[in-house]
C-alpha cells in the first residue's frame, strides 16, 4: 500500500498563517531571536597556549627599545616622534608571525642571563668549547642552561633562566667578574653578555630572540632538535627550577667587586679587536681597565701602558685600521684618550658632589700626591 502524500503537498493559503523571515518587533519574535544565538565558547589549543607563554617570557618584565633586523643591520624601534617604545606582547606575536627578526633590550630587572658565542670564537663548540663559560656561571649558582642556535650563521646563545627576577645590572656585573676571572675574554665576536655591564648613562645591549628563522634548540652534542615553542618552554621551566638562586642572591647582595689585578704587569687585559671599526671602543675599554684594574692614575702612566699593550691585543693587526696603528705609533692618540678619561671622571665626580669647588680641590690634591709618590 502506497502512502498518500496529497495532504502533505497542500500548503495553507492563509497568508496570516505564514511565518515571516524578517525580524519582528514583537516580543515573541525577540525571544526567538535570543534563543537562537548560543553563547560562543573559545577553547584555546595547547599549542596556542604554549606560544602565548613563550612570548610572555620576553614581555613579563618592562623592556624598552626593541630592535629589528634590516638588510643593512639592526635598528631600534621608535614612535613617530622618535621616542623609545616598550616591548609588548602584541609586538612579539606580530613579528614572529610575519617572520620579521626581532630583538629586545633589558629594563632594570631580568628573568634570565644569556651569553652569545659566535662561530669564530675560541669558545665555540667547533673550537675550544663552552666548558670555561659554564664553569664560571656555575660559580654564580647558574647550574642549568638552554643551548640555542641563534640563526643560520650557527652562532650559539646560552640561556640561564631564573624563577625570580633579579637586577639586570647586578647579574651583568657578577657574570662579567666570574668570566674574566676564568680567563674568558668578554668582547664582540668572542663572548658577549646579555644583559651587559654597560657604560654610565648608556642603553643595555639588545639581542635576537630565539626560535626565529634559522634558530633551533640544541642538545648536549650541539645538534638541532626542535624549534617548537612548547619544547623550549618546558626546558626553560626545568632550567629555572634547577638554578641555585640562594647562591646567586648572596652574590648579588654584595657590591660589584673590582676585577682582580693580573699577577704580571705585562699580562694582557680581556679586550680584543673582533672586527673593523672598533678602535674607539677598544680604546675606551683600555683606559677604563688601565685606570681601575692596573692602577695607572696619571696621563703619562696610562698612555705609556696603552702604547705598550694595545698592539699585543688579539685582532689588532687583523682589524685595526692603518690610521689607528699609526696613531698608536705616534703615541699622542693614547695620551689624548688618557687625558679625556681623567677629565670625564673628574667632571662626573664634580656633578655628583654637593660642593663642586671642594671636589675639584680634592682631585687636584690627589693628583699631586700621586705625582709625589
């Protein structure tokens, strides 16, 4: 028996019985509309959560003056009026998504220390190895580290995560002293600290953030294992939990000590030329080291020491320009640097003093006593 569908085909001809599809102002239609709109539920995927936590590492503490990589080098991000801008979560996410190489500087506090070792460094795994660096950091209580290939150039970034933030200046000074005592030269291209022991009234150096193009996590044999943010994040948390922060806190509570004076007066300082155009920076480091560490407190003594030591530094004959080499031979250049160094030190002390005349007189008396000695 075939079912009879005739009655189903017949539609009511009464137009009032037809429901309009247009929105109605009536209460019933309004209730229907609200009923049909279900509340939206957003469920974050584990990978998205890991990405957010990874980006949060670099923005959880205030940081200004982010940097980006351009074809002709690194530039600092500023606003339209030329003023510094903070590094925020949206900036990090956006640059990673668009594959724009991003870097950051440090504020007053940091939740990690990072050491940069270039491929040409004697401490790169291809050469002498990083053991002297790791031993020096262990003396500070930094016992766990992450190894990261910084880029396709195969430079090495060694991260030491922390569970609690510390003074960026304090940890830079402590790490600088520990590495110098261990005989590790802190200079561009050899071994660089982030945060660094910066000069007065200057910005802290910035570094490239990890896991961007060409960057990978490494195992203990320096082989690439992953560039997943979730893997990095898990290792970061394990390392942070494994640091001896009691030792680190005790060291940071102390005032930064002076770099120990070499046993021999002819010993080379931990300063080097690592590329072209660095002569002025090297001279600045030499006058500071010669005064603070070697104890050369007169223009004559400091200038003589620079003339004798500078040509012996690593990279001098390879990277110092012919003009710089000639200036050192003529001797006047070193003495101008020494004179400028002592003048700047006196001006700084005078500005920090409540009595400018008393400061100038005290400085003059000290110079006379040094000359008499």
